[in-house]
């Protein structure tokens, strides 16, 4: 199976699939602009295919030369083959077939990784674009929420009077509450607000007259 035919099953691809299932709108946007995976040229794909067959055959023949026979784990992988370059690998005798098996395993892993580089790049691009589209959608939602909150605040404050309107209202209220000082017949003179020492008198002919108060100095002299 070539790189173009093999299903993508990498952590990045799985993450992208999970995100895309949760954000269908983002996926639609991403798929619109995401380019198709880059395919390896046919000669390279053929070389990978033939190399994979050769590595599989050579690995099986190498396992047959190991004594005692190699056991397989529950996933079908041989047990007792150390990782290439590990201390266990370095401790093996030079002629031990497990050295060759470890070398083939490492070479095949590197070949598979290089073969799937275009798929890894495409999966990474897809993940990044989905995350970017999701972040953009979240930013738009936050910006819209902030704008709505600002509109609500402005509308709420528009129903409140301004400081100037409050001052004008207080002035009008004070003017409306202010009554002209008027002396009444048969009653003592009335003190005039804002004019200390002056009183308003009701004259016999009905007129109002403002006269200085002479009572206070007399009381002071008598005291």
C-alpha cells in the first residue's frame, strides 16, 4: 500500500479528526483552502514498496536464525529484539542475528517515517488550520459579546440624566420653591433672605417696604 493509499493514523491526524468532528463549520472552511496531500513520485513509491517487501522477508529469515526461537507477544511482535543503539543491542555478540533484526527494524521504521512525511505535514497543516479557525471563531464570538455588552451599557446610561441636566433640574426646582418675601398686615416685619439687617414691612397703604432693622442696635445699647 502506497503513501497515498494508506490511511492516516498519526497523533496529529487523530487530533485533527477529533477537532473536525467537534467543529463542523471549521472543517468546512479548512477543507475549502487546504491543499491536497503531496504525493511522492511514482519511482519513489515503487522503491518504498519493494524495500518494504525486502525488509519483511529479510526480517523473517533473520528471526529463523535466532535460537532459541523468538516468541511473539499478543500484538504479534517478536520478543527479545533490542532497540537499535540501546545498551542491550551493544551487549549482543557481533554475530548474533538479533543485531541484524534490530537493524532491519530501525531501518524500516525510518523508511516508513520518511514515506509518510507528506501525510504528516498535511495532517499537521489540517490540525493547525482547524485550531486557527476555531480560535478565530472564538475571538469573533468574544468580540460580538463585548460589543453587545457595550451597547447595553450605553443604552442603560442613555436613560440617566447628565450632570448638566441634573444641575438645571436643581436650579429650576430651587426657583420654583423660592417664594417672594411678603409682609402681612398686622404681623411683624419679615427678614429678607440674603440681606442681613433688612426687613420687609407692610405699610398702612398696603405697599411693601424694605427698611433696615433698628431693633437690634437698641437692644444692644439697653443691655
